[in-house]
């Protein structure tokens, strides 16, 4: 996985990893996946799947869902994330099941790149502080609007 912060805005986190897309019991292939996190949308992680011959497909997953899914089955409905045995005995793999009207996709990833990515998002905006950040932004917006009005009225 790329560990460079290649985001265009300050505080964004970007990464890249290769996941295994399981088509059937006997058929699977590697898929390039771009990960993105923007503190302006503090609860979401963007996963963009680059499938050969198709347009990229993006899913938004909860940052908390991904974190919980590293240690236990998490999610229900459209997205389920859970640890599964993998080659690394210390860190299990992660299975992500995505359900849509078009069908179901089952993807596998080593856990370590996801752990590293989520740790980088936590450095930008620690989990649990998302609401405080939103409230701070609202207060700053009110203050700036107030100041802007004063300057317009004074001129």
C-alpha cells in the first residue's frame, strides 16, 4: 500500500492497495483499490475499485466499520467487514462483502495496510472527535459570517 499522503487538500489521507476480488469458489483476481479520507466528511472512507475494462466504482464505508471489522464481524445489510484467516499469522486478512442491486462483491485484503491507513486518518482527525470538529466548523462559520457582515456594513 502507498503510505504517502497524496491528497490535494490539507489533511486528506490517500492510499492504495491491492485486494483480491473473489468471483467464485475457484476464481479470483487482483483489483487496484484507492483509499481516501477527507476530514470534511469525517465518518467516511472512500474505496475506489479500478476494475480491468470497467469504469472505477466507488463505495463509501464508515471509518468505524472498517476499524471494527479488523477484529470482529461488523456491519449488516449492504456492507459487512470481518477478519478471516490469512497468510500472516499475526494479522488476519479482512473480508469485505458489498451488496448492491447489481450483485454482491467479496473482496479480501491483508489487514496491515488497512490498519496503517486508518492510523493515518486518526492522526488527521482522531476517532470520536468528528462531532467536535463539526461543531467547531459551524461556530467558525457563524463568526466569519458575522465579521463579514460588519465589514460590509462599515464600508
